[in-house]
C-alpha cells in the first residue's frame, strides 16, 4: 500500500505486504531528515534518518528514499507486521537546532 | 532503560491553576526541547534550550515558561492553564546542534478541568 503526500493521512496495509509512506517537505535548504514512529500514548520513536547528500538509506526492514529535486521523502517498510501500526512522521532539519514535523500518516495493518 | 523521562505521565489541573511538568535525561545532551502535541496533530515546538541559552518560538503563548536548572532537568510551567492547553507535552533531547536525531520521552498528558 502507498500514501500520497500529506493529503492522505491514513494508510491501511495487509499484514505481510510492503508499506510506502510519503512526505513532501517544505524547505529546499533542509539538510537532514528523520522518520519517527509514534504509537498511541507514547512519544515519537526514531526509526531512520538520512542526510541530504544521500538519496537512499536502509535499516532493518525499513528504507528511506530522498528526492531533493521534488522535495520528497518516503519510508518503505518491508513485510509489514501488526506492531508497525502507528502514526509515522517525517521531520526536516534546517538551521542547527530545530526540526519541523510533517502532518503524519496513520498506518493500520489488516490481519 | 528510559533515557528521557517525563513525570507525571498524566496530569490533571483546574482551569487557571498553575502546573509544572518535568523532564529529566540521562543522555547528557546539550539541547532540550518542549513540544505540545494535540490529538492527531504533529508535535509543535514551544521552546528549546541549547545548554543554558533559552530560545522561545515566536508563537508560543506567554502563559508557557520553562526552566533548566542543570543539564539533566528541564521544566515546563503553565501559569494559568486554559481549556485549549489540554494536550500531550513532549520533552526531547539532542546531543548537539546539527544533523542528529532528537530523542523523545513518552510525554505528559495534561487535562484541564
């Protein structure tokens, strides 16, 4: 399943399928990007980050892709599991100290 | 082991009654942040400290203040809470300026009666 930008805040995916969560960021000068996962009643949890001099970075079951030309960031989750159900936020860093968060996408896993 | 600890997890206060939320960190990070998060919204930065230097966001209400007595602790004071201040308050830390992730606590859920 795939979300489209920030206009689709909810994404439902069958367990075992791959998920793709998209994010359009705002500032072409942003040089660092993070994906966070937030479960109900908890704080955002770091998943993966990427610097602007890269276009792809892989972690365990997750991949982040960065397209600076169109200011687009995506998070791919392989073989989605029930524990992946959460809200996912992208965040961009510009300047030295602050992050700006995207709207967020709620990922729901269908058993 | 929790590295950014927020107390209490749930706080109930009365309209207009001052309340203080606390955050402590075991990471020895230089930067500490306070965010407000309302239901189904992204975290909104209120202010942050780089070491002892306080940085307020332009749209943070005067009703919100913060103290950082030492590296490990940071407090959020709400002088006269209104109903619109009911939210989750998140504390985060970052080692240094620049391209590093922020580490979040699990927040304090504030309710206003």
